[in-house]
C-alpha cells in the first residue's frame, strides 16, 4: 500500500512552501542581483559605468588599471568600449540596498558557514586558501586535514588575497595606495615606494583619521559656536527690526493724529471766519435792501409829481435836496465795505507753525530728544577759518584773520561746536562745498590744538568724513577707508548714538544712502567738528 500523505498534511506542506520557501527563493534571487559580477559578492561601495553596469569600486578600479596599457577601456560585463578611462559614478542607492540586505542576512553577527547548507550556523573563522568560512564543527575537520591561513570571519575572504599571486595581503604601498602580498614586493614594481606591514599601515591610517577626527570635532564645535552666535545676532536683529517698525508705526500714528488735529483747527478757523464774514455781509445786504426800497418809494413819488398838471401840489413839495435827504450824499454807513475775503495770511501762519511743531516733535521722537541747535564756537576757529555771523558756516580764508589768541583755538583750519554730547541719540545735517578740502565729524574736547595730531581724524580722539579732490574716505586714528559714493556729496546727515558707540554718515540724496559707520566706546563729551581748506566750506543746516 502506497504511503500517501493525508490531505491535511498536504495542505500544511503547501502552506510551508508558500510562507517559507517562496520568500527564501526571492531573497536568493535578490542576493544574486546584489552581487558584483567581478568578485561575485555583495557590492562594496558600488559605482556605475556610463553603460549602466555596476561594480564594486575596488573591483572595477583594478580592472581599469589592468586595461590602461592596452589603449582602451571596456565594461567587464557588456564589453562597451571607451577611448578614455570612464568616470565612475557612486551608486548610493544600490550601496544602501546591498548594505541593508547584508545586515538582514542570517548570521550577520557571525559570517554564515559555507558548508552548512540550508542552515544558519555562524562561521567562527575564514580560510584564505579555500576562500570559505567555517563554523566550529567544520573548523575542527578543516584543522585536522589542512594547514591554511585562518582569519576572522569575513563575507569575502578572497578579497584578503592578492589577485595576481593568490597570497595573503600583508603589506601596504602608500604611494600606490594598494595592498600587497610578499610576491608583489619581490617583483620590484614597488621599489623605492614606502611600504609598511598592513597592521602598521592600518595603525598609521587610524592615527591620521583620529587626528582628522579631532580636527573636525574642533571645527564642528567652533562652527556650532558660530551658529549659536549668529542665531543670537539673528534674534537680536529681528527684535531690533520689529522694535524699529513699532516705533516708526507709532511715530506716524502720532503724526497722523497731530495732522488731523491741525486740520480740524484750521477748518474750525476757516469756518469761524466764514461765519463772521457772512454775518457782516448779511447785515449790510439787509441795510442796503431797506435803503433801496426807500429810494424806490421816493422815485415813484417824484415821478407822480412830474406827471401832475396842477402846479400848486408840485410847488408845495420840498425841493430836490430835501426829498433826497441824507441818502443823496451816499452815506458811508451804506457804502459797500472791503469785505468778502478770508484772512489767508492767518491760515497760512497757523498751518506753517503747526507743521513746524509737528516736525520738531517728530524729530524729538526720532532722535530720542530734540536735536540740539548746533552753533560753531568762534573761540576755537583757526586764524584761516571765517565763521559766519549766525555761527553756522565755516569758510576757509586764504589770508590770516588774526583772531584773538586763545588756548582753545586751533592752529590749523578747523573749528568745534559750542554744544557737546555726553549721552543720547543726536542728528544734524551739514552742507559742504563740491570743491576744496573739508572734513566733518566729531571730536573730544581734549583733542590737540596744535601739531599734526590736532587734525580731526588723525588721532584717537576724533572721527570724520573726508573729501579731497573729489575723493571721499572715513578716517579715525589716521586709519583711512575709501568711500565711493555715486555722485559728489553736498548734503550729509550725521547720526550719533552715544551709548551705542555708533557714528554714522548718510548722503541726503534720493534715495538716502548710508556712507559709513564708526563703532567706538565714547568716554568724553563729543563736539561737532569741521575742517575746511583750499576754498572749502561747510555749513550746519537747521
């Protein structure tokens, strides 16, 4: 009687085949697709030729190196030919797949034994001679019969051997960056090259890598610190920009409110003048209407008299002057007065004064306080500097003006302002000549009054913008930085933030352009400073 499996057993076998054997077959097929056609093992750092075929980076390099002397190159798989050595493009996706597949293979923690077919027994050693991996059982048999070189388990023991001599790779050539066997060293191809035992080369390479790692770690830490600093600055810049936007929004909201109030006041004044004017005109119109009606009545009466034939009634009437009475003299009380126009001058004065107050108040909110009305100090002006009567303009004089000698007077052609700044934010404007030589900026009161160090910008106590022969620069402590405005400067805005230690210059053009900013720690009272020479002049604008 034939021993046939029962139906339940058949069903169980079919299920086992579907669940276990089919995935195993699929894995085997995938394993073959992930094998390099040169080394027949899983791809290691796979690269792709222009024809599309993939190989281990080390495998294809060796093949191409061997083809180098034949005058051409070809793909080991499809034989596609290349006149020049083809570029190798790293196939990262294929490499990742091969690496994940390898990590998922059985016995990945210990390379699987070559001889344990169908089992997952991990290997404990690999034989370089046999190019196999062995578990404990097969290793005992192997040791009893053979005297081969055994190493730690590896998935590709053939890669530990020289392809040319089939010997163990025990040396490393630094010049050719290749591993060598003992026979390779005897061929003379590496004569004069730096060749070390593989372990020594490995240790040197690891030491190089450790040094690189240390350098990169320090660079990464430095980069991280810079990132943190930049992020901090970014946050500060964002907060500063938001604060400035809020300040400007509040400023314009206040200006709009003040403008609306000024508009209401002006419209109220116009309405009041209109009411007064119309009331006066209405009263005069009423008086003239009454006078006109009275004159019409008298005209009708006189016309009746002129039409009478009886002389007695006509002769009994008063004469013409009496009939006209006082009206005949065109009384001034009823003469049309000089009315009918608004007091436009009053409206203009109110508007001008109101706008000036709004602008002055806005400037006070912009600069943190109302800008000081700068004036030049004639007592500091050099003998060849003429200061205008309003103390706003400094002009170079070719002749000696023989000012009264004073300790605070400069030897060379410059002058300081009367007022000074010890805190706060301040702004003022100057207008300068397009020709000649001039400097504008700030200086401590303790700046030298004689010698080369007394020129503003040439010491540690002064900062300035400098124009000479149409060229511009910013100077402090004799350190000069060239500036290149697109057009000659004439009107310049100067902004000083004492606490922040910032002095900025702006070209008041359309649009306004930033010229230069100094950063410093101000420690003494600062005066506005001007220097003029060779027909130059500078005027403080108000």
